[in-house]
């Protein structure tokens, strides 16, 4: 009898915790976005160089509605993945790049690191950056955010290069 009295609360706690995980999975979805940026051939070598910022419209209200939620119910947004791919010219790779940091902001006062990569290997045309662990709720809930980039160039860029940025944000909403 004592065993049953001890096991019953433990089973209830386990059932509650597993239902919370299932509920979070039901209320979690992803927002994906792609942007392209052109890097000019006149960057100085060895210096950290800022690239032209890109304003990204979020269309988050539409995305939240498609997931049967709204901005006020979103409780957690994190960057799940950020990939850079050289798209033009096809023969180019990231040999010119030593390190890169991408920042996100909604105004001049709230710029934070979004993702970065140091010691970029040579011979690759796709990079998986290391995402931030910071909460990104206010950026994804805004009507738009700005992506800015700082890059350290390893070797001269002989021609303009186009890079596509593919991001995926993991969004979790409250049920009520």
C-alpha cells in the first residue's frame, strides 16, 4: 500500500512533464527566410569590414495566423539555423572569408549578435554559422528587422560575389 501511495504522485508528475513536452511540440513551429547580399570586389584584406545592412520584412502576423496563434501568445523565439551559400558566381567559394558575424536589430539601440563563424575553412561554398542563444522574440514580432554583417577578409575578392542567407527561427507559443 505504501508503494502505491509513493508511486501514484511520481506517475502523475511524469505524466504531467511528458504532456508539457508534447504540448510544447504542438505549439512550436519554424519561420524560415532567405535574403541575398552582394559583396563588392573592393574590400580591404585583414580588416573587419561592415557590409551594407539589409532590412527584412517579417510578415510575422501572417505567419503566426497560419500557425493559429498571434504575436501576444509567442513566448520564445530562437535562431535554429543560419546558413550562408555562395550563389554567384557558381565557381566561387568562401576562401576569401576569414570570419563573419551577423547582427540583428529593430532600431539603432538594440543590435545583438545573431550568428557567427571564425576560422572559416577553405574550399567550401556553404557555411553553417553558430547561432546565438539569446531570445529573439521582439525581432521576429516586429514588422521588420535589420541584418548587418561584419566580415574579416582573408584574400582579395577579384569579382562581385552574391551570397544567400537562409535563416530558420524556432517559435514556441502559449496555448492561451
